[in-house]
C-alpha cells in the first residue's frame, strides 16, 4: 500500500514536468521577439515558430525580456532534471510493486507450512524481514507444481520466487521453453522439451498455466521464449528476470 501511494505521487509529479517544453519555448520566443515588449508589460504575444500558433507569454513586469527568458529557461532546466530523476524512481517503484504482488500471489498459492517458510526465506533474501536466530528449516522442501501436457511433456510451475529462480536457472536447459504472464506478477512456467519439438497444444497448455498462476483475470497475454534468452540482472530480487526477444499469445486464466 505504501508503494502504491508513493507510485501515484511520483506519477503526478512526473505529469507536472510535462510543461517543461512550454517553458523552453517561452524562453526561446522571448529571446527572439522580446525586443517588442514594452517596459511594464505583463504579457507578450508571439508566434510559436514550431507550430505557427500565437501564444501569450506571461511576463514579470519588474524584469527585462532577457531576464524573463532566463527565468523560463531556469524553470525548464529544473523540470528536466526532475523528470530524469523521477523517471528512474517511478520505474524502481513499479518494479517494487510488481515484486510485492508476486509475493502476495505466492502467499495465495501456499498450502503448507513449508511453503510459508520458503516465502519468509525469500523475503529475508530480499531484505524485507530479518532472519530469526534459530529459525527452523522445513523438514521437507516446498516443490514447484508438476504437470504433464497432453502430449507427454513435463511442465513445471514455480509457487514462489525462489522456486521461479530455481526452475528457470537450474532446472531448465537453454532449449527448454519459458512462459510468464506479460508485465504482471505470476509464476515462471517451464516446459522440458527433451530436445524435441513441442506441439502447439503443449504451448497453449503451458500458456494457460502461466495465465492461471498469475495476477491476471480472464484473457491474459503470456510471453514465451526459449530459456537461453532469459537473464537475471546482477543484484535483482528473487524471481526478477529480463528478456528482450519473445513470442506472445493470449490464454485464459
């Protein structure tokens, strides 16, 4: 909830920077047409040489045209720097929300104490909770879901982000297929190919699992790509990956 509120505030602040180009144009127009302003004027009308439209530029009557231009360029520079900083912060907050949504999704899927212990371990790795001294380890390790496609291919579904990482980077080979709901929290889904071509039906079944075990409702767009194209950035949180080339299909959740 805190991150969502922070994201909304950052988005509003980012929208406020959209006026920066107007201030830059005001400064340029004042440098070009400011000679026509009389002392004490509070407005200068000038043709915007980018659009051909007439604009009314508010002036501080106590300043010269060049001083007014400098003031507008200063506003432009400040908003430009703000936009650059906010754009990065908005992206970071969006990633944070998506990660926390993936943890909530894992909690919804948990059905044993072992699942909860593994999620707590993940949160400790990500820095959200402290490891408690003497905290017991589960007697048996929580495992991903395992399905068999109609054509006999093994499909694995991560139930939390630690399992997602393990499936994607330890269980899967480079030629196996990786599925994930597009731009939303969800499980990593792996189809083991055994070095064979998999059928369209298996692709569709794996995509349906990725849609079902995601945050999406109804028809969900699912990205899929060979595992060798999926990378984990250094220092990324559990479950976070990047890929730059992929196929997509719609699947029902």
